[in-house]
C-alpha cells in the first residue's frame, strides 16, 4: 500500500493532531491499507477480513464508510481529493469473511467510491483484462497519477494494471521480472511521472515511466528489502518501505531509502525495527508525519482473528 507526498501546510487544526499511537478496536476488522482524508481530518483503513473501508477516529473507534458486496478483501486504498474519490484494491486470499472457492486467489479488482458518501461509482474487474491467461490474481496496491489515473499491482501475476479516469482498464505492464513465488509486486507509488514498485519476495525496487511501460528497470540497492509491503514517498524525496515477517524477512521493520539522481540507484539510509507485529503500510498526516499500520495479519492468516490493531507514528 502507498501514500503520495503530502504538501506542507501553514497551520494544522487541533483535529489533525492524532496521538503518537492509535490503538484501534473493532470486531475482527484487520485493516491492511491506510490513507489520510484531509476533508474529514481522519485516517481511513481498509479491512482484509470484512472487505470494508472505515473512518478511524483518534480514540481508536471506527465508523464504516464503504460496504460493498463486490469487495472480498479490501487491500490498498488511495484518496483522490481533487475529484472526491476513494480507490480500493480488491483481492481474495482466503482470509476474508466473503471468500469462496470460486474467488480465492482469482480476484484483482478496483472499486471507486464517492469519498463523501462511500457509494460506489464503479467497480472494475482487473483480472478480466489479462486476456484469459490462466494464472492466480491478487489486487494489492494503488498509485494515483495527478489526473486520477490509477495503477494497481497484482501480487500473484506479473502485471500492473492501468485504469483511466473514465474507468477503462488495461494491462499497463506485463513482465516476468515482476513475478516469482509467493507475493511478488506489492507496494507502488507515483513519482514525478514514474512508478516505483516494491517486490515482497526478493526485496527489489523497480521504476518505470508512465508513458513508456517497456522501459521498466530495476533500481540497484545496497541491500535487499525482502518482505517489502507498502511504500510511501516522503517530502524530501526519500522512500519509506514497510517490511514484515509475513514472508521471508527476519523482522518487522520500516526502512528509509534514498535514491541517487533519477533513481539510477538507491541505498537504505536507516531502518527501524517495528514493535507492532506485521506492519503493512503507512500514510502521512497533514504535517507529513507518517503513521504505520499493523492490522495483525499475522494472526488473521493463521485463523486467529482479533479485534485490535495499531496505527503508530514513525
């Protein structure tokens, strides 16, 4: 899951001052994605378990905003404030309440909702754009271009989808280098006309121009970021990479990656081991302070759902 850089603001209302740690509580919500809604001055969280999107209050309580029968597991979310739209990636890995044998590991979709009401604007079946190729699918994370075009990763197929502002979906990029065993392409971020993509299984970063998808290239790193999940660009141009032990990485951590000019290479300048289990992604408040989400996927994936989660300031 990803978050676009947040513009600086002169003054931050008291309502924007979330505590350092938000201890969330809701019956088996298990949020995976998070985004900040500047109009509400509140974080929104997606539910892997219930397939919903909720408003998270500073006291940790939630209010459902989106409840849509199309959504099985709501994963990455992004907000397009300019057009008052909420984008939600849909998948089914078997952990959701509405999972079925027919849909498990076969869903990659994008729901678009009115940000004010939560009502569906459209739902796009992304997996259907692959031309009948027999493979598994998992719609995971979203990056938004300034005009509202959405790009979505598929963690089970080596595909990045593109959905234009009229809802027309296409395969933006298919490349075997974005695949592999287990979860592959995951976090994605828009960066100055390019897309940055993180792979969970091998800890690599990739960059591709939005106008030249065939120009995909690997960004050389000084060390792999195995277990990379959500990524977020910071105001200073560095990249926040949330890592978790849901795959092969030995620890839960949040790394800061600083690129060389034009992302010809990058290096990990710092890494903080994270105290909350299985962090998945991060989002920034109006001050540019990032909050990292732990929705307890470690327990959900072993069949032990709980009613608590954590959003902690980085």
